[in-house]
């Protein structure tokens, strides 16, 4: 896998989480209205992450960066999700947030300087998302 493909896969994953949270927002309107704002916030966060990675791709930020992208293949096993309930959606999102966290921690270690710091920040944000999802799950 090339760095371009890596970034495209990260964009896909972030977009999938965004879509999952928008679906969660819809579920919440009917099943748990108190969750609507939580899902909106989570969707906005994933959209921001996606735009960050799209910016890296557009600007060629990683051009010439030496990286063992094969070691990252295992982080891209998620497929499109079709949850049938709010509970299923939250559990699926928790798994995906964990995968994103692990990927960003790995990228933080592989990269140097400001790129490492950006992925460190994004990993921390994925932990916040997971924590919020856990609280939401306990509130079902």
C-alpha cells in the first residue's frame, strides 16, 4: 500500500464514522432524543478529522515520507456498517473509534515533528469519542 492509498483509506474510515453518527442522530430523534446533540458533535469531529486527512492528501504532506505502510494494513479491516438499533450503532462506533485510536497512535510513533503531534492529538480525540459513546451506551 502506498501513502496515498493509506490516506484514502483513513478518509474512508473517517467518513464511515461520520455516516454512522449521522445515522445515530436519526435513531436518537425517535429512540433517545437526549443523544441527538452527542451524535451531532461526534459527526462534526469525524468530519474535521476527514478534512484534516484530505488536506494532507491534497497538499502532498506525506510526499517523500519514509513509512512502512504495510505495517498499517491490519487497521483497515472495517467494512460498511448497517446497525439495526441504537445499541448496535453505539457498539459498532466504539469498535471503530478503538481502531482509529490504535491507527493514530501507530502513526504518531512512526512520524516525527508536527505530523506526529497531529496524530497524537487525533488519537486523544478518538479516546474522548469512545468515552462519550461508553457513557451513552450506559444511558440506554
